[in-house]
């Protein structure tokens, strides 16, 4: 408890020193504090900025020794320093914040800055945390963000799905099977957004898993077709039932509000469950 009280006493001394510096600054020509909070406890070394505000009349002003590149404040040079303060928030709690103060005397500005450098940490250990700034409102989604979000959330529901078939509904082992994917190879859809109409044009590539451990084949061009012209073919060597899975991998391009970009990463699929492959049998005629 004694240590805590001592720390509080140190904080009180710091605040009193800050008040004295402020009073001395006023005697030296300091103006009203600018309530412009700076970052607190950033670890950046303190510095005094020199400015002259009002700049158009510098040439005709008797203050000719003003720092170069500064502005005039009422036709007088100004020095700025960041000083610590403890303020009361709307909820009644107290917190520490930095205030940028304007001085017309460089010695007063240097004294105020020295207080911050030497005693700022005492404010924290004395129990005053840095003030929390209000959260900024979330930024409006960019066209790219809206396009990617729509693609990820609704794309799979809107993109065509394969409906594969192999005529005549079964196949003989060792005989070539012709697959019809039953899917469109392209798609286009639109979606209204606050920035205008989002347009997505997509194209799908077909991959086929024939269910016999041979892995995915493809990408296949076109949707396949029946015998004898179809271009997605396969044969099985063993009579059994196989799950034939057709995967369509989609890429796209979006355009919205005058900008555009690529899309990828979506898949749709269709399955022929338990497709029967029969054993070829010889038939003996008398």
C-alpha cells in the first residue's frame, strides 16, 4: 500500500510539474492547448516542431529570424511540444493522453517536452492507462472484396453441376465406355451491389475419377458424348461396381464499378453411384 501511495504521489508531482510548465509557458506566451491527441507511449524520441502559421506576410513581418519553412500564428513564430495529460472520459473513468501544445517561446516548449520524456511512464505505473480511441467505422467493401465474397458464398449454388451418364447404363469389362458429363462448360450471372451490378463469367474444366484407383483424368475438353464420337472414354478390366465421379473445376472473371479481376477455387461435381461393369461372356451357338 505504501508503495502504491508513493507512486500516486509521484504521479501527482508529475502532473503538478506539467501544470507549472504550462503556467510558465503561458507566461512565456503559450497559447491554448490544441486538443489533437497524439499516439501515447510510442517509444519515439521527443522533439519540438517549429512552425510559423499564416505564411503570406512573412516577408513584411518584423520577425525575420523565424525558422525556415514555418507558418505564421498571428504573425508570430510558434513551437510545438507533446505533453502528457490525465483526462476524464464520459463514463467517469480517467486515462492518459498526449496533447499537442503550441508555444511562442522555445524554452517553454523544451521544458514541456522534457516532462513528457522523463515522467510519461509514471502516469502508467500510477494506474492511468492510455485513452482508447473510438473505433473507426468499417470501410465499405471494395469491388474485389464484394466479388470474391459473392463467388465464395453463392458461387457453388449458381454454377452448373455435372449430371453424368454412360450409355446404356452398364459396361462390359475391357470395352470402351463413353461418358457424357451432362454439364455446361461456361456460366454467366449477375448480382446487384451498392457499387452497381456485379458480373461474373466462369468456365469449367472437367476431371473424372473412374472409381478404379486410376485417379483423376483430365482436364477434358468439352462435355464428352456418346459412342462413337465422345471424347471422354475409359475401360475397366475387372467386373465390379464403380462410383464414377465427375468434377468440374471453375475459374471466372468478375467486373464491377469499372474494375475487374480473376476468380478461382470452386468445384461442382456429379456422381454415378455403383456403375456396373459386367464380365464379357462367350455365347455358344449350336
